[in-house]
């Protein structure tokens, strides 16, 4: 008679940490333990299950097909464990652990960073990782627990909800506009240098908006960073399409053709459907919704009809 596999919930926590990060060192840091302990726990779990969950290579740990199947089971156990903790203890103490949030650079630096003190005060037991690299973090590969994106996910096992609309206009520095040819219509924009994203590095369709301003605009300076674009615009390098919620904070910037050019985009918050009821994930999602609602005047300009 074969003995059933022997492993503990702690082993599964180590497995999930490695599955989500792909690195022993990162998993160890999240779990506040050593690299060697994580390696030992993964070896023990594979021995107990008699299956190989990861392929080891110089770049890290990559899940095998069996590992990918097992992660779904482990996450369901994680959710049930967190629900049980929520039933047994006070709600505030259940919101523990690490949450990785991936969000665009503009949203992260010019909005979320401002409300971080409120988040920390409300959830002192939650450790937040904010990822702002210019790419879409994969929810399916557990590169992020929650993502804020410009385009709603189509299909897949994901929960998504619109956080807010936001508006963009063409901006230029006051000094640049004073010394440049006047702009009275969209065709006049063609006589001015534009600042924009590097076309082949645009990571979301929602950022490809120069064509909406004028189909013949060709940018002179391009950057993958919206912060670099903002800095170049403030320094008088040319015109740039910028979100109102942070461009409006700089008095040296002026809107160009405000009555003609007003673009609307959206921020969506998404997570894997299986994580939606996780207390730590739900705490971040609820906070983001509340924070955006409380600051909606920053995203929706006063001239826009509600």
C-alpha cells in the first residue's frame, strides 16, 4: 500500500513564492528566510510529491508542466487558508503578506505614490511591491498580483473593473510657446517638434495617441518614460500629449488647442479571478478604488461634463 505524499502548508507557501518570482533569493526575501531554506523546502516538496515542479537554470526556477498544474491547487488552498484566518481573527490582522502591484509609470509616480502614506497607515501589516517597468506584467505567470492597465483584458480567468477615466491634452512650456509660431488649428501642430513614446516600445494601445491628435505628426524626441517626456516638455523641447492629472500641476505648462484636442483614456484594475477574494489583494483593490474616487477631480478636468 502506497503512503500518501507528506507535506505541510508551509511547504506550499514556499512553492508559491518561488512560482511567482522564479527566484530563490526573491522568494526568500518575501518569506523573510534564507536562500538555502527555500531551496530545501522545494526539494522536500518535490520528494514528497515524487514529481519535478521546477526546472533549475542559471536564470532561476521555471515551472514544469506539472508545477503549473500544481500551482492552481496550491493557490486554492492559499485562498481557503486566508478565508479561514479571516473568520477566526479580526479583519485588520488578516490583511498580511506581500502584494505586488504593477501600474503605469504616470499613475504610479504622479498619483499612487502620493496616497501611499494613507495605505501604509491603514494596512501596516501589508508589504507592497510597486512595479513600474514599461511592460505588461503577466498575471497568468504570477509576475504581479494586481495590475493597473490602460486597456481592459479580453478573455482569460481575470477580474477587471474600471478605476477611472482620465484626460490628455497637448502641452507646451510657456517659454516655448512664446518664442514659437502661433498655433490656431491642428494643422499648425505640424510645424512644431513633438515629444512622444518610442513607437515600437508602446506597451499598451491606449498610449498610441499621436494619430488622434493629427495623423501626420512625427515626433522629434521619443522616450519610453512619460517622466522623461514631461521633463523635456517643461524644458521647452517641444509639444507633448500629457495626462491632465499631472501636467496640470506644473504652472509653466500650457494647454494647446484645448477646445479641439481632448483625449480620453481609462485605467482598469485587474487580478486573477482566483485571487480576487484574497484579503491582502482585496485590501489593495478596495484602497485603490477609494483613493481614485476621492481624487477624481485630478483625473477628470473641470471642463468635462460629468
